[in-house]
C-alpha cells in the first residue's frame, strides 16, 4: 500500500507570487505551492503543502532538487526587491500619459503630494521657484495630487491643472491623483515610505506636501515634513549643487 504524507514548509518569496498556485508532478509525489502566505518581519513567506507518495530515496532526491530551485528563486526575488529603484516605476502625468521615472535619471528630484485646498497650498509658489532656480542644474519637482487628507484635493486632473496654472503658474511636472497611504497607495509611494520613514519610524504620510528628496542615482536621500518649506530645502540644494 502506498503511503501518503503531508508536510508544511515555509520559504521566503516575493509578494508578487502570492496570487499564484503552482504544482509539480514528479511521479513519486506532487507539490502544491501557494496555499497561503505568512508575513514575518516584513518578509513574505509562502506556505508549501507537500503531498508525498512512495516516500523513498528517489523521491527525497527529487524533492530536494525542487526545494533548492524554490529557494534560489526566493533569494533572487528578495535581491530584486532590495535593488528596486524609483526608475522602475511608471506613473501617469496630469494629462493621462504614462511616464517612466527613468526619464529623470541623473537628476535630483523632489517628490511632493499636493492639494489645492490645504493650508500648505501656497507652498506651490516656493516649489515653482525651486524648480526654476535649480532645473538647469539637473533638478525637478514632481507633484502628485492626493485627496486623502481632509478631502482637500476633490477636483479631477483637469481642474487641478487649471488651478495650478492660474494661481501659481506651475511649470514643473504634475501627475495624476494618487493615494499615498492605505491598500491602494501607489507603488511609488509604497517604495518611498519604506526607504525614508517619518517621525518615530512610521511609514505613513502624515499630511499634504510631504516631500521626498531623490538623488541623481535614484536613491531616497531625505524625507521632509509638510512644515518644511521650499525655502528651507533651497538651502540644502545649495549645498548639493555647490
């Protein structure tokens, strides 16, 4: 009589694999992956359910080969995550066109979540001044409207664009509305928040006009609070550009 045994293993994996269920038929046993996931210490693990038949040396050999291959894929996946850069992300501009952030490779960036009806909205004026003063040296301000804080960005992209043009003559790149917190947060902001945490080590964005300074190689250099003005940032840019 053929014996059947069921085992559970945990191996690290990329979160993007979590929606898949894979299977291997190896003659002597069948391996079903991705039945569930476990989050441990910010790493995603996959739970492997193994149904093994005719558990003998030959089966163990085949099983070890599969697990070694699985572990290699997991390590490569984790390596890919650590090497992730803002240049890997795509965003939609204010007119709906898809842009890759690699277009800004080699430049310093200031990424800002903006709003039109906020007490910090006048910072648009200072941000535009930063852009004009330093753009020739390789600096861009990137504005991402967000309606998550007090519903202070209720309009659509066309309304936002007109508001910025009429009131602050904004010429730096503006993008489509995004969420910066929660399950629907844009992947770019998920990345930024992990790379540069806020007060007390928290990741979530606290309010409109939080800013991230990005180096010319795509690294996140610093996170600024909404109260950190463009004038303050200008002093640090002077040091960066010498």
